[in-house]
C-alpha cells in the first residue's frame, strides 16, 4: 500500500496542490490530475522525449521524474508557453515551417527548442541538432523541425536587435 | 511506497539499512525507468536532494578532483578544471545519452547500476578513480577496478551508498580519448574504449586503457599497457582483446564485438598518440 502524499507544485506559474500516491511521476500528475495533456507518454523509459517538460528552464523527462520530489522548482509545460491570444515564437515557427505533422513529438520538441534558444540565442543548426537529439520524431525527418528552430532563432535575434 | 528526504548521508544509510527494498534516488534517470517497466518496486525512495555537498565538483589543492555522487552528468561535462588524465571523465560525461538525460542523471546513480556498457565506469577505470562509500558501519574507499565486480553488480554492500568519486591528478600532460561505438548517437555503447596517455619527450611513458561493453565489467590489462609503452601496439591490442568476454545482446553479437574491438582499440590508441601522448 503506497503512501498518499499532499504537496505543492509550481506549474506554469500557478501553485497546484496535489494529493497522489508517492510513486506517481510528474508526467502522470500533469496528464491525469492536472489534465495538462500536452506532455505525451511515449516510451515511459526516457528514450523518446515526448514527455519533455522544463524544470527551472531545462528540459527533463516527465516520465522519469517523481512528482513528489518536484516541490520548490518551476515546471513549465507546453500549456505554459503561449498566451490565450497568441502562440509563442517557437510554436508559431513550427506552424509556419510545417514542423508539426502528427503532433506527438511537438510539445517536447517545442519546449526543448525554446530552452535551447533561451540559454543560447545564438544557437546555430549544430547546437539545435545536438539539443533536440534526445527527442524522436517519426514523421518529419527532422528537417522541418530544424527549419522551425532556425526561424525562431532568427526572429528572437531580430526582435532583440 | 514511502518517500524519505534525509539531510545527511548517515541518515540515508540508516534508512537503507532499515528497509531491504528501499532505493536511493538522485536524478531518477535509471531508477524511475526501471520502476516504470516493473523491474524494481521499491518500498521507499530515499531522496538524496537535501544532502549538502553531494552535487558538487571540487578541485583539491593536490590536483585531485572530487565529484559528489549526486552531481549531474551535465555539470561534470561542463567542469573546466579537469587536468590531464581527469579529462577522460568529463569527455565521457558529455557522451551519456542526450542533453535532457544529462540534466537529470547523476554519476552516483550511473556507477551504482554497474552496467559494463555505461560511459562512466570505463572512463573512471582509465582515470584510476577511487570511490568513497558510506554505510551504517562508517566510510571506506574502493578503487574503481574493485568497485565494478560483476555484470550489473558492484562492491556496494547492503545499505551502502556512494558519497563521492575522487580522480587523482595523474600526469599533467596526459591526453584523453574516449571512443564510443553505438548504434545511434546517444544510445548505450556497444563498446567503448577510454585511453589516457602521456609522454616524456616523444615517447609514451604512461598509459591506461579501459574497455567497456566487452565483458561483465569494464577492464584494464596492465601487461598490455606495458607492451604499448615498450612500442608493441599489436601485442597490446591482442592482450586486451584476449581479456574480453563479450555478451550477445540487442545492440550487437559477441562475435561482432570481438571483431570490432581490436579496430576500436587501434584507432583510439593511435588518436591518443597523434594528440601528443607520445610514440
């Protein structure tokens, strides 16, 4: 019989009080308790990257993270990226270049690209390829995703100038 | 399942001693994957996150480097004060899986699994690392070649955990080559070879070669290192291949590993020579 724990998570800037079995992963809590279904369950082994969320701005695997150990960190999911009015620059660039096909990898890809460009706005194609190397896409062949990331980088740098 | 958040290592060791099926958790990259697939069902997780000093890399005044067990791969890969032989560990850290896994996984978690194909064990053997272990009875240190004592097995006794890993200074002018063969970038190695080589003048006078993924543990062959220093590359490679005991698995057959290992060894050793390890 597992302990049921009550703890607070900071998800997309909101404090959410969770009551759940101790072993629940962040991915399960996000999807099944908070109904934030942008993060997907692919392999549940940390291999595919579809469950990617940001913790303190860095991409991690939601499926390999125990939710009850996430008190005190900032969790960002794909739902936290855009405002109700407009998509985020990275999301819009994925739409503009055709970087989304079935969509299963998109949340993880977009969050990962967003984190790469936040920590290194000058990131070129090589840094982008390395950065998304842990996210599997079975539709696009990656080229359109890299186009999207490069476009987003150009727009972020253009806006900064 | 319960979750404990001890503030000291001794407290963590006490919790481990009190519960046979409790598991320590740092990054979770391996443990939670094993929980998700039902391989382990811990009765309790002992989080190491609140134990101070466990997630730091520090350089001591004698030139050695001490890596806390809960230090993430990303931190080790980015550490910029490794010298000579120690660089093999930073290079290997940067070859572990992908950036998000390196944001999570820790050196203590990696070595405690005892996977002979993992990147750290092979590199730590070549760096002649020493493991600081804490348990209910106190602390002890174990050299890397005794720590890895079998397939998915380590010298950690019940209720013991890794506190830190110490890398001796080694030769200042050593070069480090980590040659990892994997089906795709970021996968677990089919095999890996870690070379630390130093020279005086243009002659190699120091060599450590560790082989991973070709036996139940990563291994070195001291006689092969001496043969190489004495100028006999071919015999050195033969001795290292003769000591291999590869398995067949989903990544490659034992025959494949036996066929490829001498070529990877040759490439890694020659690369180290060309980088200035000496002839």
